[in-house]
C-alpha cells in the first residue's frame, strides 16, 4: 500500500512538473538593439506575454544590424529548445538555412517584414508593402511638389521589407512625378541615425538639385532632418518616411520632418506572441479573417496581411509618442 501511495505521489509530482513546464516559449530576434522602434516592440512582447500564465516570451536584440548576429541568435534559440522563434530579418536569404534547421527540430518560425521568407510557418505584416510605400511616396510628392531630385534610404540593401516599400514608392513617383529622378542608388543606412545624417550631408553637398530624402527604416528620417538643420535648409528640405514618433516629435513640430506612415511596433510585438501561441497549440489559422493583435486579416499562403497604418503628422505624433512608440 505504501509503495502504491509513493508511486501515486511520484506520478502527481511528475504530472505537476510536466504541467508547470508546459509553457509556450517564444524568442523574438529583432534587427538591432538600443533604438526606440524595437524598444516599443519589446514592450508589446512583454505586455502580450503577461496576459498568459502559459507563455514565456522575450526579445533578443543584436548589437549591430549584421545578419550573422541574427543567425547566431537563432542558433542559440534552437539550442535552448524554445517552441517558437520570431525574427525581423536583416537578410532573409542568410537566415533560410537556420530557419530550416529550426523547423526540422519542430520549432515554429514566424517572421515580420519578410514576405518572401520560405522556411517559415508564417510572416505577418501590419500593412501591405505596396500600401506603405505608396502612402509615403504620395506624401513626399505633395511636399516636394514633384520638384528636383530625391534619394531613398533603407535599413539595409538586403532587408526585404524596407526594399519592397522603397520599390513601391519609386514606382509611384515614376507615374506621379515623372520628371523627378533619384540622384543616386538607394543607401542602406536607415537603421543608423548617424550614418543617415552623414550620408544626407554628403548627398546635399554633391547634389544641388536634391529636394528631399524618403526613408524606410526608423532612423533615416531623423538623420536626414538633422542634416538639413546643420546645413541651414531644414525649412525647405523634405524628410519623409518611417520614424519613431517619440524620437521624431520635436522635428515634426518644427516642420523639419514633414510626416510619414508607419505601423505600430508595439502591436507587432504583441502579434509575435499571439501568433506564436496559436500555432504552437496547433490551431489552424489558414481560414481566419480576424486574429488577436492583428484584427482583420487576409492570409495569402504563408503571409498574413493586416491593414493598420498609422499616419505621422503634427496632429498625431504626440499621441502616438504617449503610447510608447
């Protein structure tokens, strides 16, 4: 009898231990640490995870935008045997082999800003590439009045989302402003405010006809506006694109950033957790039209599209900054 009770007690203890360990663990690797955009994303990850007793989620932020650092971070997460790996890629192609290894070990893989990634379960976007690129280009055309030349900044020349938005913007301007031409090839500096500032200064010195810079990467618009201030041309130079509202509010109110369109990195952080939990639990979401954190969605293959654009302007920037963006 005592033996039976001991066995039963052991079974209960083991069962409780099993239940205690039955958490969905989610590790999210972002492009780079220490910038407001990904600070807000981390806040979203933490807020979403706090809703659940059975979810543990955390963010890994590399010290630079080197794709090799993201590969190393994903390898570490595989070794830790997490359930779900989320990534905002710097270079989608470089990550494909390590994504494949993760999935071979039963780990779910979710990306963001990477619609062409292959070895994943899902990619999610809070606005379509075309809509985001065109919205910023339309504002840029309005502010420049289609005059002069322009330049494009992206976070990196291999960053899939940034270049897709830039492609859409350039195509829009070809039709809306046919006489307006790029003064150079695009620059992969928009995730580094100092590189954006110095590149802007170089372009301003080299091209007298440069009337503005459109940036797809959270530091590019800040950097170009600061460069225009240094050159004493901020009242007439156009800086439009993606930026963190809290970081850019001062420049917006001075009229040195003329606006832009983004989505919420805080909501993207929440979406990593909500989607990770759903797919790790084996939920079939392929026919869903509404998902947590994303709202109304359209799913095309492995890509989940939401429509949650945020307009950045003098009227909206303070409210968005107050939300932690």
